[in-house]
């Protein structure tokens, strides 16, 4: 068998009793139920099994599943790691280097918690549009009017309404970097109201926790340095981000055999070429389908979401295997 369903996770926590129950994550109790379901109905493999399938042609077991966790959250050490150990399963954890090397709150997470606040999407959207109007005259890059921006980027997806997608896209990649950094921090201060450095310390794993997981059978992968849309950077910036990500993992990963995960699922031919040059063995995308290791490039592996499996849903049955 050369097929595998790769499952993607982000936040896994006791949502009801957290400060941000609206964050888009999987509740701890449901995660435990999901692991029980996977253990009963699938063969949970290790990342090494996937590498061996590409490198030496080894088959995978029937109903193979690989578990992947993005962004280096403390949730993964506190909630995920103990359960995986209990169930004798391996997870692969993709971690942006900047989170544990510089203790900096990434813009992607500022946005998540702004949206998970009690402010409401309508108020957040109006504040964002006002901020864009304030910054537009000072921008060296031409920024379209708000109506045009909204028509272009407010496109709902399978998990978010169009307003939420608009806020994410504008603050992730559309506005110039300096502008979106300033606006994201201002909205974070208003809607979350906690110092960013303190929030970062509570949100992400530290280096000792990452090393602890690695020494106990978990796989650590790279997720860039600053969680950029790598395909939108110029080539020098892209290479620098990947290089810094590799440097941050010195002593944790094997520099001649490592795995990667594209932030936002974004890449281009230059990104792929550089990963190959740097000895990357596998890389994960956000394309939604079952991975076919005969057909799929090892650097373009698709994944399903945790919400595609019980107890959240049975969407996995509808996705081509």
C-alpha cells in the first residue's frame, strides 16, 4: 500500500475552561476520542515510515494515518504529547523557529486571538477597515479602496465566513508587512489586552519542551522561521527564512534528513528547489485529499483536517482514498 491519510491539527486544549473558548481548535476530550477511533480503525504510522516508502519503496500498512501538529503551541506539550505517549503513537510537530528562539508573538496568532475575542467579527472588521484608511496615505505601495479589497479577498472557505477570511488575508499577506504588523498589534491590544511577550510565553513551547518531545519519540519538523507565505517572498528572503529555521533546530533535527510544512500551505517552484537542495525529505501542504505516494511529490503531500474525522465528522469517507 502506498497511500496515507495525513491529519492536520493546530490548537488542542480544554476549550470550555480556557480564556478563549472560541479559538478554532479541537477540544481535549474530543482529541482523546479521536485517538481511540484512529487506534481502532487505522494504523497510525511514523514519519520514518513515510520517508522509507519514498527512499526504499517500502509499503505502508493498510489504512495508514500520520498525525501532524502545526505551530509549536504549548497545547502540544501539555495535552497532545502525553496522550500520544499513552496510545504509543508518534506525532510530527512543525514549529516556527522564531516562537521559541525569540519569544515573539507571531502575527498569525495575534489574528487568531483577535478573532476569538468577544469583540465580534463585525466590530473587528470595521476597526480593520478604519485602520487601513488611516494608513493608506502613508503607504509607499498603492492599496486599493476598501470596497475593492473586500470584493477581492472576502471569500468564504470550508471553515470560515467571508468576513473572517478577509481579516485573515489582509493581516497575513495583503498589506505591506510593516503596516500589517502595526495594525495587528493595535487590534490585539484592543481585543485581547495582554502584553504580546507575556502572551507568547504562555502560547508556545520552549526549547526544553521541544527537546523533551524529540527525545521521547516525537518527530520535530520545520515550519519556517517567521511563519511567512514563502511563495510571496523574494528568493533571498525565502532562503533566509528557511536557513534561519534550520539554524533554530540545530541539535534537535538531523540537517541531512528533516521534514517541512509550508506556512499557510504556500510555496512556489523556488521554494521547492531550495528545500531539495537543503536535503528536505518530506513537506506538507494544505491540499485536502489522501496522499498517494506513487503519484504525489514527496514535497507536496496533501493533508486532511482533524475535523474530517470522528467525533467531529466522517468527511474522511467522502475524500478520495
